[in-house]
C-alpha cells in the first residue's frame, strides 16, 4: 500500500501536461455547435424504442393529411348540395340591386370561419325546406298585398260571388240604369271587396241620401253574408229602416 | 452529461475542464507521439459530443469516457499493427544495456516516465487509468472490456515494475 502511494507520489511529480489551447477551443466550439444544431429529444430512445418516435411521427403526418383531404372533400360536397338553395336568390335583384346573402349562406360562412364542417346529410336535409320557402319569398316581391289567410280568402271569394249574383239580379230587374242604381251597383261591387265596416258605412250613406229601399236591400244582403256579425248600436241606428 | 444531453452547453464545459488534463496525459503517455495523442484526444471528445443524446448513465462518466479512449487506443494500435492485449504478459526489457544511464536517471522523474513508457500497453493503460482518472480495478475492467482479475493483474504488474525501477 505504501509502495503504491510512493509510486503515485512520484508519478504526480511528472510533468502535468495539458492539452493545447487550440484543442480546447475546437472541442468546446464543437460542443456548442452540437447543442445549437440538434436539440436533444426529451426521452432518450434506446433499443427497439428507437423506432417508436419516427413511426409515431410518420403516422401523425399521414393521419393529418388524410383528415385534411377528407375535410376538403366534405366541403366541396356541401357546396354542391348548397347550390340549389342559393339559386332562387337572383329573383331578389329585381327589387334590390344588392341583395343580402341568404341566411343559409351567412351561416355557412360563419361555420367556415369557425372551422366547423357541416354534416353533408344535414345540408341536404336543410336544402329542400329552403328551396320550398324561396319561391314564396320571391312571390312576396311580386304581389302588392301581403298574402291573406285562408278564412279571409274564402269570405272574399264568397262576397265576390254574391256581388256578381246581386249584380245579375239588378241587371235583369232594371232595364235602364239610373244614377241611383249605378251608385247601388258600385256599392254592391264595393261590398264584394270591402270590409264589413266599410259595407255598413256605405249602407249608412245610402240612408243619409234617402235611398232607403236600396239601403234595406244592402242591409238584408249584409245580414245574409255576415249572419254572426254584431253591428255596433251606434251604426245600427243610422242604417235601420225608418 | 445528462444536462448537456438536454442542451446545456455549460455542463459540457464543466465536464471538459474536469477531465481534460488527466485524459490528455493518459492518451499522451499511452501513445507517446504528441500529434497522434492530440488527434486521439480530440476524437474522444468528439465521440462524447456526438453521443450526448444516447448517453445513458450506466456507469460513472469517467469510466464511460475512458472506455471511449480505450477503444480509440485499440484502433490506434491496430492501425500500427500492434495489439494492446497481446502485450499483456509480455515484459519489455528495461534498458539494462546501459546501466550508467539507469543510475543517472534513477533519481530523476524522467526515469519513471521512461519505465512507464516501456511497460506493456495494457499494463500502462491500467496504471494510467488508475493514476490519472482514479478508476478502481472494477472500473478499469469495465473501461477496457476485461474482467476484474485481468485488470487487477495488469495493475499489479505495472506497479511492481515501476517500484522495482524506483528501488534500483
């Protein structure tokens, strides 16, 4: 043991050579280059695990590409399904030079902004209902009046038919038209299209003019046409037979 | 080394400063040619740098470092047509032809170095690993890819010859 220590001590007395400066610089520079150029992995792979990371990376890339292609195809299909919906919109330019985008298109644009991919089936389900509603919308632009509901339509058709019948009776009964009869005819034709209040107002006017016979006839006609209509007392007083 | 493996360049510098002298002397006294020794020394550190992402601490860093140096030394000897292991049991005779020089150099440190240079390569390597890097017999065995008995034997032979040279 002491021999070994003695030898070690003698050995330590030898010159303590050091590597030259240029070697130090070259090696340290190489070490710094290595850390800059290639960051070390978080988990050091070894053995069979060495293949896990490249295979996992390749799988992720393939999956990402497949999903991207799939999404693009879906978007194209959705646009094709959407085309019939947007077709009726050119009817609007007849009224407006720059029509606003239809709600479906706006929704689609918003979905695209959010990166949302609509279900193609949902798009095709939505399309027919919009296609049905779109022509009605264009009709609204064409017609001056709002579409009447079903009951008023029926009443108006009946009034028109009754007015025609009354007119026919008048024509057969009177050989030559008088100014009073002409007014009565106008009233009858007006009654065919006017509201009950307007009709009653016309009858009241006839009373004021002293054309009681005509007024009575119109009132009877009114009762026939609107049997359940309750004439206000104030108005009734002006049109009842004197 | 793990810190360097995670990108800490300063960690490598700390390691290098700690091991540069002993490793350089180890290589220089194993090869004896300064230019070849410098080349080999640099190559050892380049291997360390390149292995940073694969480094797994299965042993002391010093043992790992001298394992790399040993492998490069073996390559060096092989290129020179020499074998590190075959010289294991072979005794290179001391310069007995010039006893006067022996006497003159006995007191000098150059004598020790001379004896060291004439040791069989494997014994010299074991001795240098022990003296410069402070490796134990087991670590010398691990670094040189031999068993502990062989490492112990090489170290013992080297010590005995050096002692004999110093005692003369």
